[in-house]
């Protein structure tokens, strides 16, 4: 499952994409908790692109996600800025500056790539989590069929 969405370079874009991403991941069998983490990550990446970068030459930003196997790849592409996206340490009194720290905390890995007039910030999360014995357990919901044995 994968999607690519072009959004106006405007704050109103964030909530619609977050809802669509959650709906698509949940429909693909990903647990709601993992879909929520993906939604927080995509929201932070979009917010950073809107706050710090220029739009793509088309005037939009590109948001994409792909879910294959146990990996969910999230990406936001924009027209770049004068500075490289990087994690910073925000002061406790700061109202912002925590976006990429949140992305780093929720993702397995994140990074930045450049191609001509495009900067893409991406993050990857797993649809699994470690169990108490250290082995990975799947967060893809199994189909459960309940039988009424009282009949």
C-alpha cells in the first residue's frame, strides 16, 4: 500500500493528511497505536516543511507513505530552505523546536535527501514492537473469529 499526496503550502493541509494516513494504515491491518505514531511523524514533517521551507516549484509540498512487509516509510518533500533539517534541543520554555526530536523518538530511522530543487525528510517505523522476551511481535491485527459455545 502506498500513497502520494500533493498539498497546498498551508497549515490546513496537516489534519486531512493525518486522517487519510491513519485510515489507510488501519485498513491495511496496522494497529491503531502504530498508525497514530505514523500520523504524529507525518504531522511533524509537514509542519516543519510549512514553517521552514519553500514549496516545490509547483507551489505544493509532496507527502508520501508506503507500507510493505513490516515497514512504514513516510516522507515529505519541499523546495528546500537555507538550512539543513536537523534535530535541535529546544529550551523548556520554547514553544517549538521539538519536531525532529519527536520524529527521532518515534521512528526507527529518519533522514534527509536532496534531489535538484527538492528536499525530502523521511522517517521509517516498524509495524512491530519487541515483546518482554526480546523477540519482535507483530502489530498487524490478526483476524479473530469468535464462536458462541453456549448454544
